[in-house]
C-alpha cells in the first residue's frame, strides 16, 4: 500500500505538490478541540499562509478534522460527512481522545480508537493541542501528501468491509445504504 | 395571503454558522420559521457518570471541560461547592486571584462572542481581530496556569499557585492594549450600520416571561432586568469591588450586544481593581490527601456568573471518597432549548445563527 | 436573616404538610422536605405567592442503598435573595413523578433528560422520544447500577498499551536512531 517516491510517476509528484499547498478543512467542530481551530486560523498563527483554510461544505473540503472525542451519535454524522467528501481527502485525529479515548476511556458514549472507524492520516496528541501543534500536524500531513503516502481514503475503499463491520458494531441504528465505490 | 407549505430544514450539526456541535430542526414557510426543535446529544461525554468513578480531586479534571469557551466559572462552582460541603475556608489572596481568573475568562469568552456575532452576520474581520486579541489573554493564562484553554487552576482549597514574577505588570499592559482595541471594535462592529440593521428588532425575547423561563445573564439584562449573581448572591470578593451591571430594554440581539459591550469594559475595570487591592498571603489551604479525602454526607449548590449567565453546580456527597452526584446547570441548558425554540418562531432563516450566538448557546454545557 | 428564613418555613408549613426542614443561615438557604404528591402545589405556591420565581435547577440523586431517587428543585427569590431547595423522594423501582412543565417551561428539558438518564416516568410529558442518547438499548445510564467502564470495555475497542512498561524516551530514541541526552538519562527507568 505504501509507495515511496521512486515509484511515484512524475504526474503524481506534480499533483501531490499542488495538493499539499491547498488543504481545505471542513468546518465541523466535532468536539472541544474546535476551540483552538479559530485561533489557528486567525491572525497570530494564521494557518492560511500554509494553504490551510476553512471550507463550509463536505464536498468542497479536503481535510476532516476530528477535534477530539467522538460520541456515537456524532460518529454516525462524521461517517456520513466523510463519505460525502470527494477525493483527495484526509483525516486528522486531533487530541488524545481520538488516539485511545483519553480521559473518556470509560465513558459509555464515546468511542476510544478513531482509526477503527475512519482511516486516520495524522494524529495530533495533547489535550488540547496548542495551535503550534495543530500547525505541526498540518505540516506533517503536507509532508505525507508530498511523499504520496497519505492514502487513507484509498485504504478506506479497499478495506471497506473492515470499517463497516466496526462502524455497525457501535452504531445501533444503522440506516446507510449499502454502496461501494 | 396564501399559506405556503411548511418545509423541514436542518441546520447542523455540520454547519459553519452553528455554535458548536448541535442541530436545530426548523419548519419553514418560505423564509419564515414557523417551528423549531433543538436536537442535542452530539457532545454527551457522560461527565456526571464518570465522576462517580473518580475521587473528589480527580473529578476536578472533568469540570473545566463542561463548557469549552469559558471553563473557569465551572471550576469555580465545583470548587466552591466542595468547600461548602467540607467547610474549607480559603485564604484571602486566593479569593482575589480567583476573581482575576474569572474576569480574564470572561474577557476571553466575550472576545470569542464578538467573533461569533460578527461571523454570523458575515463580518469576518471581527473574528480575525478579536480571536487574535484573545491570544493575549490566553498568554496571561499560560503564564499563570500553564495552559491556554483548560486551566484546572481554581481548585478546592484555593488556587494552585501564586502569580509568577512580573505578572501584575503584564496584566495591566494587556488591559491597556485591550482598552485601546475596544475603540476599534466599536468602529467596526457597533457603529456598523449593517450590524445595527441586522440586529435591531431581531431575536426578540418577551421581557414579561424571562424570569419564568429561567433566562439568566446578558439575555435577562438585555430585557431590562438588573440581575447579576456577582451582586445578588456575591461570592469570593465581588462585594468589595466596584462595577456596574449594564441593562438595556430592547430585548433583541442589539440590546444584548450593547450589554456585552459594557461588560467587557467592566471586567477590565474589575481586573485593575484586583491588581491594585490584592492582599499578600497564602494562596491555598491544605486539603486532605486526595486519595483519602472523605466528605461527610450532605449537599451544596454553588452559583457563578459566567458570560452566558448564571451557572451552577450541585454536588451531593454520601460520606465517601467519591462524589455521589455532580449535576451542572448551564445557562445554555435553558437558553438553547426551550427559549431558542420559542424565539426562533417568526424569524428569518438567515438570522438563526446570529440569534443562537446572542443567546449564548454552548452545546457542551447542555448535554455535558 | 434567620428570622426571614424561619418565616418562609412557617408560611409554607401553615399551608402544606411539611415533612422536615433544615435551615442554613450563612448560605441563605432553606431545605424543605415533602411527600411526592404535594410537590406541584408547593412549587406553584412558592412561585406565585412567595416570589420564588426563578427555577435555578432541578436534580435527581440516585440513593441506590435506600431504594429511592431524591428529586430536588432549586428555587431563587430575586427580591428576597433567598434559596429554597424543595426535596422529595420517589420509589426507585417504580419511579413516577408528576409532569410540571406548565409551571416552568424549562422543566420540560429537565424531565426529558431524567426520563432518559434515570428512567423516571413523567405522565403527560409532551416531548420527542430522544434527548441526548440515540437508539440506546441498555438500562438508563445514570442509574448507579449501570457500569459505564464495563459497557465501554464491551463495546469500544481500546488500543493496547505498551506491555513492557518501557520508557517512552527509549522508544523515541530507538525509532529516530538518536541517543538519549545525558541530562535526560537520569530520569529514564
């Protein structure tokens, strides 16, 4: 699944270089980390100089920022939003609670490990991560895109059964239609 | 007039204009809202369940996460409730530091409100300015507590530590800077004729029913009722400080905006007084070892004035090492559900976001 | 202050069957205990006749050992600046409480929450089924006999931790091929 730079075609290199400097982040504050996103986007930290900016709708967005814990109710909406997004698309897990549940490890309403349900390209640790850490995370994502190894969306398509199984285990009122790409 | 067929319109949870992660289900006829339902639960982390498994001090890390934009009033409420339960007397200096932290939190949250209110009406410059300036307040927090957002600084027994070196000067300098910036905000937001036209007469709350609805804070003061927990039921050292409680009678978004415009200035005034009058001394009382701390059976309810209004914390103990029940009352619990559903009727779709911002909607506070 | 609180208690006692009371003078707070069936009329009386117009809060505490839920209403009089806590107990196995959202509209939200979180029935409550949880099949989660850690362990997979309890610095140093700096070595296990 991972391919290094030598195997990239020249067109991929150009494509990835262009992609990595234009990351449109979906404006969906799924958890408390959303409070640091305005700070990252505005004057002091100014993520827009790196090509990172907000997008209002899933179909125009490239990056889904999971800002913190996901409750089961939100997870369903997030999956829906993620599947509405068009390629290329990336997921950033923001905060400790996306990695292993963080301080909500024993809560009955939050999932503990995000990458069982959605393919995560970059994790940013911390509770909550500072804007510098968020910028660092975006930098890492850009690096991965440049190398052509940020292929979470590819992974999701190839292993859809695995993800679907996990998702259905948690979401009790599953009413999505069965579809494939 | 021909009656149009009502359509259902969902605003949220993924919507750039919504305040946080929640949903409003609207019934619209043309552009007019005829029915509204708030749907929450997207942020339910079951804090009140989790504290049953944590001891008195461990559960303290949960408290700041109840409301993300302004965590300190919740910490303060919990700390004060635990002190009431266990009869802990905190040192004088700690009380003053608490007031300072609470007022800094109020300013930072009001700056966030400026951004939200501007954003909801298409004035994106306001967000760039006020969120940028908010960083200066967060810098002060970082200096004092070590964290930008969740401080966990006010805790049962006092505050965690004293001011670092030169902190007072930094606070005063930041306040001077902020006061100058507020004039720019006036020019940009409050004297903006578009802002005035979009807010005057919009989001009207019936002033006769506000108290029965459980409305608190700036929404209540914007309806002409002078009510502030800091004066009505004073805690810490608010009775030794001089400040005004602004009121307006318009009862619309504009009136509430004017109330908040004065409030941020009053907070600066309070902070200057605190720096001037703060006494010397200890900043915390020794509390028992957190692992062995048991509190006798009883209950306490502590209220604090936050930006959105009165917040309260009910804590019940069964005599054990863990709280029996911690129940938080947020201002948004009332504002964003029953009140919002009523206020939205008859308004335009385009104003929903502005109304939500002006009522102080904060979803994590509703579902906890 | 004490006389005011006493007066409030006496006035309620004269009109209703007060079970018990407790006065906290320094907190300006009166606790009044009633039987369940008196609660609606007491609340209406306090609100309409005695100026306790602001409902601060409503809460439920699960006293599982005693087999009861304690329901508490927190009232505030804006003029007198006094708090009243109206408390009652209901049976835990058959929890039914009168619906009172016509007295204070915001009680509707509280009742929706407690119906979901504690399984308390409020006959006549007009509200959509779900408030916070979505298609929840387990027992009401805020009851004390519901074990949240067990539920989380059964339903949500957790990432396994490091079994060797190895120092994180060593892991990072090995991964990036660097040595641990001298000053950090003394903290390594």
